[in-house]
């Protein structure tokens, strides 16, 4: 029983990282931009939060409060990740560069910035050893206070606030896309920018906004990874990059529907951690079990493409730059 | 005397597509972008380490070409990157987003390592060499054919399919590493056949990496000819620019997908072979080490011209080696190279816009009056 609870808790924490990433990417893709820079953007968000908290705690010293640390790092993560989205937007929307190549470059750039700063921040600031942002991290991991309600409390209420924020953002995104006029405009830009343009909807504005805000949301995934998932430390192990790609895959898994992404992300989490809870696995067979989330993603990709339901299709103009004179 | 008809004025600037651009002008624009990006990278470096950027570029050059040994390691890495780029070129020309080079390299490396371990002492060198080459070609091709089959049959999204295949290949590598690990419990397999050197590339012209260069440059020439002068190469170009046109012209799009991805995967598999047998003599989860992604950019920026790729591959490896040198000299970590690479690529990607489009600024209204 405790093992099951542990698995669910780990799955939810894992799922939250990729849920943030996926919702951000989903918003971006709805505008017709396929941003393969999501891992890089999550890196940027993670490191920005870390740097923000690091300097705040260094400046405030013993007086550092978790609330301020959380606020500062949250804003830093969202803004810097959004700036990453802005680079991507400027290149692909204004300069009409190829989206896939730009996205991959952004991933290289973002992981470079993050791993560089994460690895040498302490040295640059004149300290020694690992970065420690214990105060801020504790703010992120402060549970709801209901976690002692036995089994239910353990499973539902034992997490930091970002876990719940991810669910809220997913539901808000779903409402925004399906129930508001602005969401309809955004979807029309992603489906057919020519028609949207003719109807007086600004294609560039919608794409810029969706991509930058989407990037900001994705960045929170990186922030959660740093603050909660790895408990306020940094390791140059490519962890965020793996999860970032899974977030991109989750968008397809969820067939571009935010609410579906919620349970999809937790399912990925279960698949990812399952190998620890299957008795009798040797170390080498564990490695094979770790393939599961990727294999399942591939199977889902195939099934979705075979079923070819109209409502499961990607936005029609996904991956294409829009140039008004090109008809 | 402001005019009330503000809304009727032409926009400040607009863009229009260029019909064509002369080659020198296009390369001039790219060179400008490169210079600008070096300037910006220099500023970034300056902001971090507070050192004269020019000095830093000099020490970067030292890091890449300072000694014969360093030059050869630069050449070795550039050849590796070039090899992958050559593999990716036909796939990308066909607009098949093969993000899975990492995985194709890994499986090529795994089978090469397997051959070295299991046949290293039983086969004569030439036979072993041929077996390793054939095995890596086959493994890479199979890894490439998987996503191609589903793309051809059901239109399955190949970008994510190939991406996920990378991680499957990486887990497969950790699985093999845990079986072959040496010494047991170390988590890696060390140098294979350290004493016998069975399955290692023999030195050519006295250079350990001579054979790497020969293999990769041969591939470069072959791929250039294949894409430019053969019927199959032409079919790739047609499918890439318009599937419907290809179908109308009687080209079997499915067949082209499968054939091209088999070739693409096979060459990436060979890259794995070269990496294991010709360079590291071991296999680990970082054998591909992100080069499968970097090579996409190499292939794309070179417009799939394998000779242009040589220049770009060298540029990127030079930056990486240089950044590693700076990093160790100033006690920073070598991810600085990814930052610089990223900045330079952003600029080069952006410069393509000025090659394909031109900006037309609004003329002053006064001028129009005087002209009329």
C-alpha cells in the first residue's frame, strides 16, 4: 500500500513537470507554431527561477522568506521562458525561419544557458560547492496541510501548490480555447491563417502572444522540476531535456486537448517510475522497462494516425510560416 | 498641418519575396550574420568573464588547432558531425523530419560494439571490419525504416516518432552496457579490446583518424552525386517540394519514403560505427551526445549540399572545441559552447529571411509630392 502511494506521488510530481510543458506547447501549437524548443524553454524557466531565488536568498540572508522567494522565482521563470518564446517567435513569425530548426536551436541554446549557469553560478558568485536555495524550495514544497488525512490526504493533498496550479492552468486553457472568442480566434489562426487574416484577425499578434505565453507556462515546468522535483538543486544531467521532449509528445498524446493532457501526464509518470515497483527486476531489465513511456508514446502516435478522427487532427497549418502574399 | 487621413497611409515597411538573389550577395548576407553573431557572443562572453573577446577568440583557435593532436581531434569530430549531416540530408530534402539520428547512431554503435566484443578474437581484421560495417548499416536502416513505414502507410507524425526512437535506443544502450560492463559494477564498459585492438580502425598514413576522414569524405561525394545526378535523388527533391506533384508524376511516394529513410538511417548507423570503432572504442549512452540534433542544423544550413556541410561542420566543431578551451582556462563549464552555438545559429537562421525577402520602406510623402 505504501508502495502504491509512493508510486502515485512520484507519478504526479513527474506528471506535473510535463503537464506544464505540454500545456504551454499546446497553446503554442494551437497558433500553428510547432515549437521544438520546449525543452530549451523549460531549461530557461528552471534556471531563471533558480538564479532569481539564489540571488534573493543571498541578498536577504537569514531574513529570506519562502513567500518572497517563491514569488521572485515564479516571475523570473515565467518571464525568462517567455523571452525564449520571443526569440522563437521573432525568428519564425517575423523572419519566417524554419520552425523545426529554430526550435532545435532554441533547445541547444536554452540547455546551454541553463547548464552553464547551473554549473558555474556559485563560482561566478564567489562561493563554493553546490547551489542551495533551501528556503525558496521549502516554499514550493509546503504541502496543503491536509496531507495527514490518511490515504486520501496522502494521494491528493501532499504536494506543493504548483501541482494544483498545473491542473488549474490546463482547465483554464481548455476553457479559453473552446469557450471564448479570443480562443476561437487563436484556433482559427492555427487552422487557416489566410482565412483568419481575411476575417480581420491579426495573425502575427495571435501567434506572438500564444507562443510567448505558452513558453512562459512551459517554463514553469522547468521551475517545478528544479524547485520541487529535485528539491532546489541543480544537476547537469539532461533531466529537463528528456522531460521536455516527453512534454512535446504529450501534446500529441492528448490530441491537442488540455484536459486530456492532465491524466495523460500522470499516466506518463506512472509508466516512467513503474520499473522501481516491479519486483524481481535485475538492473539490466530495469533499463528495458525504462523504455515504457517512449514505447507507449510511439504506440499512441501510431493509433492516433490510424484512426484519423477529424477532431484528433493537429492544427491544419502547424509548422508552416504565414506570408500574406503567398497564396 | 497634420493630415487627418492617417489610416490610409502605407505601412512603415512591408516585405516582399525576392525573385532571386545573386550568390555573392547571399553569402555576403550570411557572412554579415556570422560577424554580428560573433560580436554578440563576444559581448556575452565579456559579460560573463570580463575578458577581452578578441583574446578569447584567439584562445579558442588555440583550443581547436593549437597542436597537431588538437587539430586531429577537431577533424575527427567534424567528420563525425559531417557523417551524420550527410545521412540526414536526403531525409530532410524529402521533408521527412528525421530527428532520430541520435538513436540511429546509438544502434549502429551498439552492433559495432557487439561485433568487437563477440567476434573480436575470432575473425580476421578485414572480415571483422566488413561485418561491423554491414551490421551498423543494417541496424541504422532498421531504426530509420520503423518511422518511415508508419509515415508512408498511415501518415504517422515522424518528428515525434523518430524522437522517441532515440530514447528507446538510449535505453537499449544502457541495457547493453549493463550486460557488457567491465569491470562489473562500474556502469560502463571501458575501452573494448584494449590489448588486441581488434576492430579498431587501423592508422592510415600514420594518422589514427585517417580512415574516418576517408570514409566520411567518400560518403560526402557519393551523397552529392546521388542527390544531384541520379533519378532517385531527383525523386527525393520532387517528394520534398510537393507530394501531390510527385504522385501526379507517377512517383511512388511511399517507396521513396522507405528507400530514403533506409539510406538516411544506414548512414547514421555508419556514423555510430565510426564513432565506436574509429574514435572512442567504447559505447555509452552519450556516444551520440546530441550530435544527431546539431547535424540537423548542419544539413539544413548547407541547403543539403554536402560540400557546404564540410565548412559548417568545421565551424561548429571549432566553436565547441574553442569554448571547451575557454571553459577550462577560466574554470567554467563547457556548456558555454552551446550558448555560443545557439547565438550563431539564431543569427544565421534569421539571415535567411534577408536572402529570401526584401524590406520595402515607406517613401516620404514629401518626395511623392515633388515627384508628382
